[in-house]
């Protein structure tokens, strides 16, 4: 397949989206440590190229499914950060009205189902959603995010098999960040690559550098085009690394300093900046401008969230059933 | 055990006699004709030369609606439940099924964590209009093709639970289930199906009911009082409705007039009808095929005690299966499944 050539505007949109993802996570981390939001958080700093490369290759009415680590997927999909922030603050104006929280953020009307926090649980849902697209003859696809750990659970096998036999318009995206909580993937998987498992379903499997946003975008374009043409699913493995811990209290002692340092060198945002400062698309000034506009957007989101009303306690009783 | 059939028949002399299998099939057929978004998902449901599902409910539907709408799946219960849920989110109205209710445990994550919770988690933005059909009941197949599972699902907020005892209710409730925008677990009893040919169920009851020609729906949350009586209330579902009716007849011969209530749906549950009856009779016997501990009867007993304590003239009693897996040997299974005799004896003790 020929290289997709990105316009300058697209490249800048990709860059800003990655910066928004990263700065959103950093802001959330800091708010969390200050005790300003309840619950727990699973953060994705370092995985921006994956979230953004995939979501930038999607169309308006496509759908994504996400995981217990959904913040960057939601930001990259374009769910307004003020509604994401408000959800994390447990406010009524949150994208789930305060009933979801960090692990269930999303807004189906904007192309993201509420995140599914049961590992692998979203894979059959994504497959079913893709069945509805196929059945209703819609031109859309589902991008189904999950981690390396999910590739060992039964729902992965059941759902990918079904998507494969029916040629459903879905792309299975394994963000292989090398660890399921503290367990290294090579301890719990005998094959070398998650994408090797595609062979078991008779579908294409591909592993790419998940920390290079343009490579991710290119691979996703290819898989998405295939899905849209009715040729069925692809298992796309994106090799990446979370620079944060598994969850809020995790210092990550199971990873060596050397390994973390090595992956920091492959930080997708730093790489993008280095490449495009050299090439001339970015300047120090432009980077400052973009970061400052993101900063402003986040300030407004936090102000919105903090000023928003909490749900009433008894609102916990609604939304169980439609009728 | 013909009294229920006679009662249903009398209610509509213009209707046709049919089995539950035929009534369910007609419900699916009508809803699929009415709404293109209704699809079927399950194992062995549309294969040419196959069974039409484990108990023939979908026989012939693939011929009318095509394999695009009658979708045979791999043996993949978690996948079936999850794909049905996802397709419902995407705007379809899937009716999925498992061959035996026991297999729902394989699908439990998708049903209890996703189908039941997505609307809530989304803050009320999503709808999950799917139905999961499942046959239940002990039928000399041993411990893993026999369980009565209603209580597991009644316990999960976000799921509706139906359990019809006769063809009229089976059709009307299934049509409603398909049109509801919430997920429904729809239990069918293997001994009540009336499946024919090679899929005929040994020991099955000859349940023919009258089903009207014209379309009808039965709302969820409306129990039916099948028999009125001032002495004791019997509340039951599925096969136990028939055993309770037989028990009521036997009791009548001894001068005890029982009121018999068919719950029809467990979630939502028609509490007013039950409480009204208990406030009149002062005695309640709950009859269920599930194991005693934590069965749906436990909830009914607790709520009735809460609300009707001033009316109760005797302890609330439950006739249920013992707390064991379902045995295979017919002689043991007959001991295990609540019998007419046990119902009669339990009621008699309260008098």
C-alpha cells in the first residue's frame, strides 16, 4: 500500500491531539494527587501515538470501544475535555452524568461507547456493533482498543473469531504496553507477538511501532479501508509503553529503570517534535502556542467541572431501565 | 394438568390451539416481519436440515427470513451475548439464545456486566434492546443441562426476566420482550415446550394453549391469578405453575381452596397482585424449581413478610428443590423436583 501523505493541517491536528492527551493526563494526575477527584485512575501517558493515530484515521460516525485506561482514547476521539473532566470530578455535567467515572467515560453520540473496564469485555461488544453496521449497510467501522493482557481472555477469542467468519467491519487494536498490571506479557504469552494470533482466525495481523503516530495512522488507514470494503477485520498490534504506573498507587517497581529510560527516549510526542522541528513544520514558537492553547482548554475544563453541580444522591436510582 | 389450558382456552374461544414452541416461533416470525431490525443469533438455529435450535423454536425461520437475519453462530456463548449486546447498542433488536440455560454462566460477564449496566454507566444515554432466550428445568440430563436460573438474573439490576408457563403468555411476553428497549432474559421450560419429532421431550407435558389470531402483547410486571381461593396463596412460575394448579385441584377435593398466581415475569415483579392475594388468604406458599437457598422465592418471602405481616396467619413456606446439583437418575430427579404431593403436603400443614 502506498504511503498516506498527510497534509500540514492534518499533521498539526495530530500533534495537538497528542499534546492534549498528554497534558490532560498530567493535569488529571496532579488534580488526583491533590485529592480533588474521587475514585481511581488508570493513565496512559506515553501511549498518545496509539490513541491519536487510530482516532485520526476514523470518520465521524465510526465507533470506538475502550478499556479501563480510556482517557486518551476519549480525548483523541474528540469527546469534549470539559465533559470528560466533569465526569472525573463526579459531576452531573460529566459525559456519563457522574454514573460512569474514569473507567467508563465515553459518549456514543460522539463515537465512543462508554469505556468497558472488564478486561476483554469490550471485544464482543465492538464485534456486535460492527454487525449492526454491516446489517444496516452503513459505511462505518468499529475501532476496538484493548491491551496485551486482554489477548489471553476468552472473549478475545470468541469475538475475533465471529468477526472473522462474518467479515465484520472492525479493527482490533491491541495496545501492547508490555504489562498487564505488573505482569510482563512474555510471562503469560508463548507466541512472540499478539498479532501472531491473527493466523488462528484467518485474518491479517500486523505489529507496528505504536509510538510513531504516523506509522500508527498509516496502519490504521490500511486496516480501516479493508474493513470498510467489506473484507473483514484486522488485528493490529501497536507496540507502546505506559510511562505511568498501572493505576494511581503504582510506582512500577516491576520495571527496570533502564527499560523505562529506554522507552522515554521513544516518547511519541518528543519524537514527533524532534522530527518536525528539523523538518520545519514545527517551531519552538508554534509548540509554545499549541501547548498554551491546550493549557487554556484544560483550565477551562477544570473550571467548568469544578463549577458544575453534583448529581443528587437519589439520582443513583434512575437510568437502570428505559421503561 | 389440564386446568390451566382450559382456563386459557375459555378466555378466547376464537383462538387456535398451539404449543409453546409454536407460540414462540409465531412471536419471532411476527416481530421479524414487523421490524427489519429484529435478528436471531444462536447455535444451530438456521442450519438447513438442522434442528431449528435445540428445541425447534426457530425451525423454518431461516427459510422465510434468510441466513442474514437468522444467524448461526459458533459455539460461543460469551460471544453470542456480547455480540447481541453490541448489535443492540448499534440499533438492532437481537434475539439471542443458548441451547440450555446452564450455558448462560459462560455469558455471565456480557449479560451482568455489560448488557445490564451500559445504560446506567452511560448516564441513561444508551439502550440495550436485546433478548436472551434460555431453556431451563430438570429433564434427566444431569447437573449441567438442568438448572433453573431465574434468581441469578432477577438479582441483577438492569435485566428484565420473563418465565411464561403457557403458549398464550409465551407469545405475548416474547413479543413484548423484543419491543422493550431493555435487555430481557427469557426463560422457557423444556418440559412445557411441546417440541415435536426427534426433539420431542421425554416426560414433557402436553401443553396446548389457545392463542388468538389477532395480535396481542402482554406487559411485563403483570402476574395472572389463575385460580381464586380464600384459603391459601400459591405463587409459582414455569412448570411449577402447572404443578401448583394440579395441587390446587387436589386440595379442593379436601375442601381447601387455593389461589394460584403465575408470576409471568420476575423482573419486574407484580407485587400488588401478590400482596392483595396474601392479604385475603393470610397464607403463602411459594413454589419454584430452583434450589431453596437464594431462589426467587426467598425474595418473595422477604417482601411479603415486610408488607403483609399484619395479614399473615401462618409462616410463609417455600416448596423448592434441595440445595444439591440436579441429579440424573429419574428416581432421584423426581425426588429433587418439587412435586404436586409436596405442594399439597406443605399447604395441608399450614391449615
